[in-house]
C-alpha cells in the first residue's frame, strides 16, 4: 500500500481559491469515459481561476482511460484524488508486461476493468512498449495523489470514512474502499465539513431507488450550519442496466449540479 500524507500545498491553494470566489467543481467517478468527461467540462464554462477536482476512479471499465488520465494530468487547475482503481493499477501494473504474471493483485485489476485500461493505452500511444512506458509514468503520478483533501468547510475523498473512528486518524485504504461503514452513519462524521465522495453508485446503495439513477445523493444527517453531512457524486457511468448513465459535477461555491449523460 502506498503511503501518502495530505497535500498541504494543494489544500492551501484550493482554500485560497474558495476564499477569492473562484468556482471549485468536484466531479465523480469517470471510469474511462473521456468523451463524457470532455462534454461535462465544456458545460462548466470554466473561467481562468476555476478549479476541477476529480474524486478518483479515472480509469477502468470504460474505453478511454488513458485519455482521461492525460487530460487530468496536463490541464491546469485540474487535480485528482487517488481512488481504489488507481490503487489497483499501482498494485497490479508491471512496467514491462502491463499486468504482472501470475500475480493476484494484477488479476484483480484485470477483471475489474484493467483490461480496458490496457487497451486504451495501446490505442492512444501505439505498440506495447510505448503503452507500457506511458502507463508507467502515469502509475508514478498516481502514487503522488492524496486520498483526501480537507478544506475549511469541505472534505473530498474517494470512498469515505469509518463512522466508528476519528475522521482524522483513518488509513488510506478506508479513504479508497469504505462503503456502508461510511454512508450509513446517523451522526456527522466531521461536524464542521460536508464530505464529497464517489465510489458508491448513488442509485444502487444510497437512494436504493432505480428511479433516481443518475442523481446526486444528499445525506439526511445535517450539520449545525444546515448542510448535509455527505454528498455522493458517483452517479455511475459504467452500469449495463436500462437506466440513466450519468457523470455529475458539483460546485462548492454555488451548490450547483451539472449532469452529463454518457457518450459511448
């Protein structure tokens, strides 16, 4: 497991942007759907000092993971948290073979969408050697990503926290993999901050209602300032059901939500 402390410089930069009135857009799990992300970002009509925060799981399942990583890495004022799928790539990637031979972590990643990620690197960068070299650099970048971002009034995390432990003293594996131990909480996990998270498809586990597929989820637990304890942004792009497949962006300055249906 990669150990990475919080990115204090990034948090200071983001808090300054918030204090100066810049828009901070937080986007849920993209899972390799580059055209969908591109169309959503166009809808945001970003100004010079606006910022986009990705909640992790940029990769796997969809057809164009390499393109998603490229745009997030190379676009000014775009940042990402490390999700469990980035962690799976870190653990399962081999810089010569793409997937480590006879390695359990590699097999897990392969079957959770890694095979699609490999194909996307070959499509974008060419032959096996070039694809491996570019993917290796991206893996190095993924290891530098924080698993949470903490501002004065907000927390950004891929999966969540354990409701039974101090929010400040939790391992990164919880940040990347938490589910029911987080969103079932009947008390505020951070009494001062709303937690924006992805990882858990909103219609399946949070709304528990197919009619709300594609919609952001708001916790019923309310902070003292009237805001929800948590907001779920994984509106789920990759499912195969006959339900909306949607990517969502949330503006922490205005509480505006913008949606984009999946573009295959």
